[in-house]
């Protein structure tokens, strides 16, 4: 699989619920439809929260990685 090249990146490390979700929503609104946002967080709740948010809002979660305490999401803006 080829590496995903994000169009924008968001660092939510050190922030806890509900900040990673609210920051992700704000940032995804700044990019164009079809572009990819990379989000990094270390809040354990962010894994389920961001996955659920992407599904509910119709954005595509392209990839999710977990390395130690860092969660990385690649989300394509769909609308």
C-alpha cells in the first residue's frame, strides 16, 4: 500500500475529549472536498470518537494507526 499524503495535518496530542473531535471538525472544514486530513491524538477516547464522528458525518476514514500512545487518523473530506 502506498503512503497517504495528507493535504493538512492536525496535532491534538495533549488534548482530551471533546477537544480532538471539535478541533478535527474545525480543521476538516478548512480543506477542500476530496482532500485528506491527518490527525494525531493521544486521548484513548479519540480512537472511538473520531471513527464514529467520521462515519456519522460522511467523511472517509482512509487509515488508522496506533503506535504506543499516539493515534493517527487519515480522513478524506467527502462533502
